C-alpha cells in the first residue's frame, strides 16, 4: 500500500488521459478487492497494511456488503 485516506466524498469519474476512457469505479471492502483480483501472495501483506492504516486513521472495519458501482458524485 502506498497511501491511505478516509474517503468522504467522490466527484465524477475522470477520463483516463492515456486511453480516453472513463472507467467504472467499484466500492468494495479490502477483502472483496483481494477476492476480485489475482494479486497472489502479496495480497495478504497488502491486506494487513490496509487494516493497520485503517486503525491509524480511526476508520471502522468495513462490513461485508454487496459490491456497488459508483456512477456519479457521492458524499458520505
């Protein structure tokens, strides 16, 4: 993990300047992300780091919920 922050709002999805495409954004727990992507053995260390950062930031552990596509600006 390179950086962590509490996500409190999200604007419209930007266009990727390299491809000209706007990619879908998915809201998922760290555990769900590990399940979706084939990150191999490094995933366990990344997940530990995510939970360590969550603790430092005072963010509660995410509860399991259906994955949600974020389609527009959102505020929490």
